[in-house]
């Protein structure tokens, strides 16, 4: 599609950016809806982040997504930070408002919550979930589970201090959410009575060591989510499905996190269709 002088502009700021599938997702939607707009990858060195983001309003950008390593630094560059981005300590979406101010938010939280909702997870109320890992993805996962109304979240991480930091930070942000830190060695026991397991560690990805965990303590109605998308049928999800549990891969989170940004910049909530999912899978080679 030809871009006119009125084209709406958005993009992805990362360092590097070449690996990202966000341009594929947004440009698929732009084409599908015949919108005069473009979503471009922008490789920005961390030392230039503030300068680059400050220039967005002058360049006519409506906003950008942020990826590694900018998600935390972007909070400092923004004029306003949403409560959810502040709680998670990271922003993946910036919108330029009518006063040319940069508004930062975190839609990874929405992406995971929506992906779990659409898997049918929340049809019955869930009270307890277990999260493995304590990186940025685990923080977004805690916020997503809080948004889904889950009351107790257990966090197991190899480095216990990182799990404790999450419990401190997010426990303060989400009053009423009970966060329990569990030793990494006790991760299988931490599944007792949990209706949901979310793996946010890199274990089980291609090239990483396997995730060793015994799924037997999970109740038969439990759901297991793995947020990686470089491998869709991870050994964890295969083991879960073999036990008859619901498995949720990371592709849903990837695609649904893109929706709020698209809506803000291009004016409509885009549909996640089978065609888009197939295009993504083929591009990822999964
Ligand atoms: P992200 O921000 O994407 O979540 P990260 O901060 O690198 O990424 O986190 C990776 C997670 O995988 C961490 O929880 C890490 O555990 P540590 O906090 O102890 O580093 C976990 N992880 C990576 N390799 C691991 C391994 N071999 N065994 C157990 N956990 C591992």
C-alpha cells in the first residue's frame, strides 16, 4: 500500500530490533484494514534512547513499542507512566498524546491476561497460581494474574532474592494479592492445589536446558502456560497436554499485547485471526 503524506506512523524501538515480529503483526493489520500508516523497526542505541523518544512527536509518530533493552529505561523518558507500567517496572508501549507528551504503558500484562482468558482459563474462578522465574516477564505475569483476579501467586526462582524483590514490589502495587516466595528446589511442591502454572524462565527454549518439574501435584483441571514463542510445543506444554491439562503457548501473549498499541495509534481494535497466527507461525518456523 502506498503511504501518503498523511500516513499514521508508529514503530518499534529496540537494540537490536531485527528479531522482532511486531512489524509483521502491525503491518498485517494495517494492510487488512486498508489504513494509510506504517509500523517501522527503529534500532536505537541505549545511549540515544531519550533523544530518540523525545524526537517522536516532532517526527509525527503517534507512538512506539519498546523492546529489549529499553523497557525499563523508557519509564524515565516518559512524561506520564501508567499504574500498571509503574508496578511492573517496565513499559512496552508509548503513545504521543495531543499535547505531544509521551505516555508509557505496559500491554504485555494485557497480552498475557487476554491469552489466558481466551484459553478458557477464567471460566471457573482461580484462586492460586504458581510462576516460575523472576525476570521482567515474571513481573508482567504477576500483574496479569492480579488483573485476572487470582488471589494467591507463588513465585519460585533459582535466585530467591529476585523472587523476593518481585513479591515486595508487586505486593505493594496490588493490595489484596497474596505473593508467596518458594525455593526453586520446592517448585514441584509449589504446584499443589495451583490451578495455573506460568513458566517465565528461559528453560525449555531451544538451546536452553530443560525445565525439570513434576506436574503430578497439579489438579486435573489445571492450566499450564509457557510464555516463550520460539518453541511452541515446549517439553513443559507437551507434558501438560499428555496429562490432559490445558496448555497455553506464548504466541497469544505476543499477538494480544500488540492490540492496545494498534488501537491507540491506528484507531481500531484489530482482530487476531487464524490467518495472522499462521503467518506468525510460518515466520517463526514453529
Ligand atoms: P526476562 O526479563 O525475559 O524474564 P531474565 O531476567 O533473563 O529474562 O529471566 C530469566 C529467568 O530464567 C530468570 O528467572 C532466571 O533465573 P535467575 O533469576 O536465577 O537468573 C531463569 N533461568 C535462566 N536459566 C536458568 C537455569 N538454568 N535454571 C533455573 N532458572 C533459570
